[in-house]
C-alpha cells in the first residue's frame, strides 16, 4: 500500500475531500544544497492535489489523515500509460514496414506516419482505459487512519 498524508478540507455525506502536497524527490535528498536540480525544485511552489474518499472514521475539517492506494493499481495504471502507446508505435511501424515490403508504400519514410498513428492510437486507448478506471471503487484512494494532532507533518 502506498501511503500519503493529507489534510481534510471538506466533508459531505460520508465522503471527505482531502488535500495532499505533491513532494519533489529533490526535497528529501542529502545533496539538496549542492545540486542544481534541488535548487530548481526549491524555486517552484509545491503542487497540491485533492482527492475525495469515503470515510468510516469520524473526522472534521482540518484533521490530518493517511490515505492509501494499492501498489497493484498503481502498477496497472503505469503499465497502461507507458505500454499501450509503445505497443501502438511498434504495431504501426511494423505495419508500415510490411506495406513498404509489399511495395504499397514507395519509401520507408512513409512508414513513419503509420508508426506515429499507432502510438497515438495506443495513447488514446490508454487514456480511455484510465478514464473508465477512475469510476471503479478499487482505483480510488482509501482512508487508512486519522492521525493524532501531535503526529501531523504540515
């Protein structure tokens, strides 16, 4: 389970809205002061994301909570986002080379648009699967626990 601390910003009908700060990987490195990437990361404001999760715990606005997402779900999403466009690119390029080999296309450069089209179709498939998955309950983060006031990290 991948866990993240968040702060409750709204409560509505058993669902709570939580806000979490997206942390840069550079912020935790020991070489932060001597690294150019770390200096750039410090220059930009941290981004906040909001999630709506079901709460079976009694919470109030301002409480700090821990939310979690299954590693299996995260890996599945990453596979879809990275692999479908790549598979589409390969299928499009193989099809283009096949057409060049059969003399349907006069030059190998004509296979390039088919490869790009395949990659775009793979991207579109991944985007469609991601939007469908967002409506599934298991793809939503879950509230794991409410943190006591002394254990919060702002």
